[in-house]
């Protein structure tokens, strides 16, 4: 089974927000909503501080709680094992928003449905990269099937020291998206 995901090298992220902007533009994400958020973290006490940026998006969990709680099947996995939302089936209960441990789903008031990162399925299904990866100014984002050693995402992880590879906190959902962060840049706090 494939595990498509985004890998982010936080050591390289400059916080330019081009991933946020390109996501919103490519997918028509409503004002005030974000399918991809870039968060700034500062660690330490002045003058001994470290600062880095952490882009967050759907973690493509192996055991996605959002899919498990959806009463209509609106939150589902497609044939490529990607977690998506069928807005036509969404009844607006927002159980999936409550179930997501990372807060990466948005309520679209205009269409009365939940939305989220789709890994730009309309692009990736025809062999292109997601807009956030394609437009990343610092080239810190990688996309691909983590089960395919030749994908860009797998190559980025293979090139990194295993000690520097991190995932968002696992609360039984097994997040698939990965982050690379060295201690030179910051300390991973989300295990």
C-alpha cells in the first residue's frame, strides 16, 4: 500500500509562506482558512535563542481518526491511500475536525463543508508535485510515496540522519508526514 506524504526539512525553511500562498491560490482556499500553516517557533531565553519555522498540513495518518469518525464517509481514503474529503457527502457535523489531533481541517462556511489539504490530488494524480512543494522558495518540501525509495520524499529521508527525522505526536493515529530538524536549528517538541 502506498503512503503518499510531504516531508519538510525544517532546517531549510525560511518562513517565507510561499507554501501557504500557493496552497490557497491553487485550491481556492477561503479567506481565514489554511490547509497549510507555517508556524514560527522560538526556543530558549534571550540571548541564547533558536528560531525555526514549522509548516503544518494533513499528516496523512495511517489510522486516520478523521476517517474513522465520519458518519457519512465524506472523509475517506482514495485508491492511492490519500485522506480526502468529499464535500458533497459532508453534513457539517465537524466530527473530523474534533478528531484531528493536529487541527489541520477547516470549516468552509460558504459551502457548509469541511475541507483540508488534498496533497493537490488534482495535480499529483497526473504526475505533478503539490503546489506547496512546487513553489517552495527554499526547496525544503518533498513529496512522494514513502514506500517508493525513488520518490523525492523517500530520498530526502534516506539522506537525513535518522536522529533528525521526526513526526508529529502519535496518539494512536500513526502520522506519516515527516520533518527533518537538526539540533543546530531547534529541538523537536512534538513527540
